[in-house]
């Protein structure tokens, strides 16, 4: 007995719409609660997508609405369903975390939450151009509205940049529609055969740029740090996890399924270069920042760039004369990393939100010693940190392992590409380590050492309900690492079905990858040692940290900026002239701040902004307020239009 | 013929148990070169034994993590010791994998760094900070040099197959790639084990210390575990150098004569490496902190050249 698809779509979408409706009621707790419950129902339906849609012979749905823009189709292919399930899970965790801290949000925020969930789901399973474009635009708009309270400049920066990306995406999809004559994406059957190699290459590149604005590729990452710093934590979490998942999924589907990959390597090389620069820059920036939110923003940039890098390598592998196993593996690595990223990033962002709520401190320079006062939270945070830092046997390690393993396995061929492969391993290695260093620093200065402020020494109470999602997410991080093999096979299987690719996988994973064995040995050794030391007990006493004979005060320990100063010194040419020292001398206290100015803002975005302003000033001169000139303009416009209509 | 698994288990046990001895031997060589008599090569065992019997003093600013870290460090090193072939080509568990190995070194290093930050003293912070600075440069080089061996042998990333495949290549294995990769790995070895010119294992002066700074807050059993893990790290690195980069002599079958030859060659190799480290430590001085990156970048470039030469030549 199969679950009817119509009913499922109704379960997925209807509660969310009802939730939106509830939010129009004035500030009442009931409306908020109802809205939240509606969204949770939709989320649970979303989690079940993979299980409901898996056995369906034809998992697609057509809305009974017709319009000039064709039909509105949904297609629940296995890959999309899988991503929908994982994303809904993360979304639900964010919702649960929001319950207790929800009092700070208005009912309208809850409504937007519903809308965001609905548009994310629709964008993931969209099968017609209109539904994809509308839901993508809705994601951008709802997140923009949910960012109220954030720093206005960065909020509008986000708006502008993502709409720039949105316009590009819109243009590409409408071009695809124009070229194939159908709005149904799965019926396009490879746009590349209709438009030719070059145009398809340009289309794919534009899509990477378009979605790259959301993922934070250079130079479009400039909205991220300030926005993450000031926006509501739950919006940031969803933006960084679920919305990124949507973008990656649509990128994969449009590149490999809807458009098709051109033979030339120029496209992949360009994307590889862009992604490498983004990844390294993200990692480098996260090393020197002192606000945890900003560090996590740059970490998102680094992770997403690694995923884009994988997609670009996948394009090369698809075209090289290998069997498809390498292509499948690198794509699995990309998808697995996307999923893992959404888990560990939401865990870290929500933990950080909890810390900020209970202490009111927003910068690492005033945190410290939290592991002593918030022990449970510190356990969750170390799990998240270890996952982000790709430490075995956590989930982040599994996907990074897959990436490096696949690139190494590509082996020696006779192609120019082979020169690029070691460079890619070097890039993955360097930004992996750099990012890991910055996460160790993040954890070390938030949770370890001595408290650097009174607020950090005595945090407020944390409600158990906000700890539940953190616990669940940490368990998921461990499970996705230790038990990753079945997950990997599920992804391989769904990808095979979705992309209709034949492949030969000769146990590329089973050969040398044994996360269960690794964790078993690690845990066994720890337990044996612990048992031995319990039997032969020795005393332990508490002493003060040795301070060379003086009493250590709060500031007599390493500061987060000083901690990475050696690295700044080593990589000075790259950080360049953008560091500056500001000294505030106010009475008896003195604070020194080191600021790093993003060179992409300084050298790319600001000049563009200035250019646009001066151009519009110049164009503005035609507005001279004289009625004769306006009549003249109308006349010129009329003549040009008439000529145009006549001759085209 | 002895079963593979038994040989692999025995060699892992040997590797773990001789690591303090190797550490003692390096110190003994150093002492001889300085015309000292030096402590017995068994001194590290005595030190560890004494530390294991002592009570612990834990900083009052340390959290639960402080007590967990020594276990993690020792468990990671044990796992690595099980992953590395010693006298016989083949490892105990099926999980011997090069990439995992690199990431396990990362796990070990990061656990130690977090331990250094626990006490909230400037010493620990300094050690941690400097270690991380080095790790950013070391780890890509380590990854690339191991990748060179892996691509050269052409047998995937499984460690257990690698020595045999390189042996099977015969003289063809003596290519620029292997030589460059070995050179890079030797620099990594010295840096990773906090030896001169990167760090001075013999002093507790704040100007030199990285490794010692991080373990400064540990005492008693915690310190014993950290020290044992660090001794094992030296031996594991020597063994990797002796079995993956210069595998000649390693046993590929489990009959007694070839195992004896394998055991003898690996012991001789390790003694040679220990002697070389002793010479290095006696002939150069600890380098300034901000000159370290030049040597480490050289290591990275060597590894890069190794892998690129493999693809070009």
C-alpha cells in the first residue's frame, strides 16, 4: 500500500500555509504556538519524504493550476527526497531550539519560518522553471525579512547581492526554457544538445555564480560576516544550513541533469580556481576573527567552496575516460559534505546561540572557562567542533576523506588534468587544516581557560528544551561519522537513480575505510586505560594554575587575537596591508583592537559601488526638470520603439 | 608460516613497547656526542613508571576535557601504531589507511592543543599557538608526501599493501618523486616531533617550548600518558619512514627467516634515524620562531615537487 503522493504534498505544504495565515493575528501566544506546531507538522512530513517517495513508481506531482507559464510540476526524485529529509530534520531541530527563546520573536517571524520551510522544500523538488524561480525568490525574500534586527547595511548588502545572483539564475533558467520550449525541467533532456557546448558552459558558469552569491563564493561573500554578526541566530542557522543545501542540490541537478556538462575543461578549471580562492580565503579569514559568529560565517564559506570544488572536479571526472566511479564518488563526497555541514553547522550555531543567550557575551575576548559552568553544552560543542575540524571518526572527517581519497585515486593518466589534481589535494589539505585550527581556537577560547569576564563566569540558566536539539544534533554528527557507510551507499543509490548513470564501484570505500573499527579501537583503548586507573587508583588534588609566583588575573592568559598572531605573521603578504591597530584611550582603560578589512570589499565591491554611483549621477543629468526635454525624451523613445517594431 | 594477524599483532605490541627505548636511545646518542655518559637507555621506562605511580595535581580552571585528553592522545597513538607496518608488510586491522593516518595525527595534535589551553596560563597558550602555526604548514606537506608514495605504488591508500608494491617496483622506485617525498617527510618528522631546530625537547624555557608548554599543566598519570604518547609518536614516525619511504628489507611473507630479516632491518633503520636525529640536534641550534616557516615551506614545496614530478615524468 503506497502513500498517495497528493496527500503527501498536502501534508508537506498545507500546514506551512496555515502557519503563515496564523501569523497575521496580532501578538498572541496562541497564534505563535499554532504557527510553530503547523511548521513542525510540515517538517515531520519533510523528514519522511525519502521514505514515502522512495517506493513510489512515479514520485511526481502536478499542481492543478494552469497558467501562461505552463504547468507547475514537482518531482520527488531520490536525491532530492534525501536532501529534503535531511534538511527538514535540521529545520525541525532549529524549530525546537526556538521554542523557548521564541518569546523574542514576533508572530510574523513564525509565519516567515513557515514560508521559508515551504519555499525551501518546493525549490528542492521543483520540476518546472516557474516553481523553481518563485520558490528561490521566496527563500531570498523571507530570509531577508527574517533578518530584521540585523545591521541595516549588511542586510541590504545581502539583499542586493543575492538578488544579483537571483537575476542571473532567472536569466539562465528562462534561457533554458526558451532553448528547449518546455518549462518542465525533467523534460528538457539536456539543454546542451539544444544550445551547443559553449552556451551550455556559459550557462553552467553563470549558475555557479548565481548560487555562489548565496553560498559565499568570492567576491560575493562580503555580506556574510557582518550579517552573521548581528542577525537573529535562528535565521542565520537556517540560512547557513538549509538554504545552502537547496542551492547545492539545484546546482547539482541543473549541471548534471538538466543542462549537461560540456567537453571543454575551461569551465571546470575556472570554477576550480574560484572555489579554491574562496575556500582558502574563508579559512584564512576565520583564523583571525574574534567573534564566534563571524568565524562560523567564514567557515560556511570555506565548506561551501569545498563542495563547489568537488562539483567542478566531478565535471572533469565525468568527461575523462574513467569509468563513472570517480565521478560518483566525488559527487557523493559533495552531497555528504553538504549534509554533514548542515548538521555540524547548525549544532555549532545553535550552541553559540545558547551561550550568547545565557551569558550575553558576543566576542571570544570576553568568554572562556565555559566548560566548567556549562559542562553539558561543552560536550555538545566539542562534538560539533571535532566534526567541523574533520577529526576521525566524526562526520566531517568522512566527507573530507572521501574528497581526498577520490582525488588521489584518480591516479596517473596522460591528461593535463593530472597536474591539477595534486594542487587540489594541497588546497583541500591547506584549507582543511587552517579551518580546523580556527575551530580549535574557537572552542578553546570559548570553553577552556579561565573566564575573561564576569558574565562568562556566571551564565544564566539554560532551558532543557533548547538542549534537546543540541543533543540530537550531536548524536547525529557522531552517527553520520561512525555509521557513514550505509549513508554513503544510500546516496550512491539515489544518485544513480536520479542522474541515470551506470557505474562500476569496486568497493572503493570498503577497501580501506572502517570508521566503526577506528572508533571501536579508540574507545576500547580509552576504556581499558580508564579501567586500569580505576583499579590502581591514585589521588588527585586541585591546585592553582602556576603563574610564576603571582596570582593570575582574567587577562593574564592568551587572547584569541594573540593566539593566531604567528599565523598572521607567516601569511602576512596575503593578509597584506589590511590590518590596522586602533587604540581607544578612554580614561583609565585602554583597549587595543586589530581590524582586518576584507580586501574584496575594499578592492572589488567598493569600486563597483562607486562606479555605479558616479554613473547614475551622470545619467541623472538628463533629469533637468524642463518639460520640453521630457517631451523630447518621449518622442525619441516613441520613434525608437516604432523603428524597432518595424524592423525586428 | 605464522598467521598474518598474529604477526601484525606482535609487531604492534613491539612497536608500542620499544618506543620509550627509542626515545632513550636518541638521548643516549646525543649524550655520547657531547662526551657525556648520559642516562641509561632504559631511563624513559623508569620515568614513566614513576609518573604512573604518582598522584595528580590538576589546575582548578581545568574542566572535564583536561582529564579526557591524555586518554584521547594515547588511544590515537595506539591506533596509529596498529596501522603502521613494522617488520612485516601488513597491518593488524583492515583500517590502515593513509588519509586516516594524517587525520589521526591531526586529532592527536588538536587534543594536545586544547589541553594546553585548559590551564589558562600563558605558557600553555603559547605552546598551543605555536604548535598550530606549525601544523598549518606541516599537515599539507605530510598529506602530499604520503600521497606521493601512494600514487607511486599505485595501490590505493591502504597502508598494508604499500611496502610490497614499492618493493615489487624494484629499482624503478628510486625515482625523483620518492626521494623528494622522503626529504619532505624527514622535515615533517623533525617538526612534528618537536625536535631542534623547531623546538627543543630538553628545556622548559618559554622561548623555545612548544610541546613542553602544552603539557606543562599535566602531572602524574596525565603527564605519563602524554609523554608516552609523544614517545610513541617518534617511533611511529621513524617506522613510517622506514617502511613506507624506504621499505627495502621488510618481510612480505610470514616465515621465520624473512621475519627475522625484517625485524633486523627495521631496528637498524630506526637506529640510523635516531643517530641522524641526534647528529641534527647536536649540530644546529634551535631556530627563531619566525624562521621556522621557511623550513616548513621548503618541506611543502618538496612534497609538491615530488607529486608533480610523479605526474609529469
